[in-house]
């Protein structure tokens, strides 16, 4: 879990979302949580979900909201356990 969180933080360039949460779990093909990712067998799906709020630096300049909710998932198949 800590390795996945480190990769996410690196991909985000050291920037964090307000209230950022990272969830990793076994999932069905639609990304619905079905249990611990540690128990996923080869060929089963694992989902990584990142949620939080993005705050633009100058929202008024672009007529943007002061905060934007972010919720994204990536579903992939486990290669082994």
C-alpha cells in the first residue's frame, strides 16, 4: 500500500489534494469494492482510487470555482499474489 501511495504522490509532482485519500482494494470489473486487495488472486481486479479537492491558484482569473472535487479510479488485473 505504501509503495502505491508513493507512486501516486510522485505522479502528482508533490502536489496534494485537500483531504486527499488513497484507497486500494480488490474490485469487480466496474471498480466496486469487494474486499482487501491483498487477497486478490491472479486475474482478479485491483482498484486504486484517489479522492480529494483541488484548489486552483487563481480561480477568479479563469472564472473557476474555488474548489473542484476529484474522484478517480484505475482498475487493473492482478498478475500474481
